[in-house]
């Protein structure tokens, strides 16, 4: 991916993160138009951001307890 393309992806992702989830889909359609590769890259980063946020929202003690419970099965 070129530096220009990476910057384009980052700008789109940043603008979408500022929106609520329902508004993202429409804005994503506009931002990516008919560029399926651009859309794929943006969606991948948005999914990673979502997973990171869920991870950070989980209290460490709860995560550790779940991990231990799975380990003892």
C-alpha cells in the first residue's frame, strides 16, 4: 500500500470513528464509492478498533477469571 493510499484509509477511518454506528454505513458507502479494496481496508481497521474497545472495556479480573475457567476445562 502506498503512503498516499494509507493516508486516505486513515483519514476515512478517523472520520468514521467520530460517527455513531448507524451513520457509518452511509458515510462508508460515500467515502469508498466503487473502490472495493479501499472499503475492505477501512472495514478491517474499523473491526480492529471495535475489538480493541471491547477488550479495554472488559475488567481485567473478569478476563482473568474467564481464562482460568477455560484452562481448567
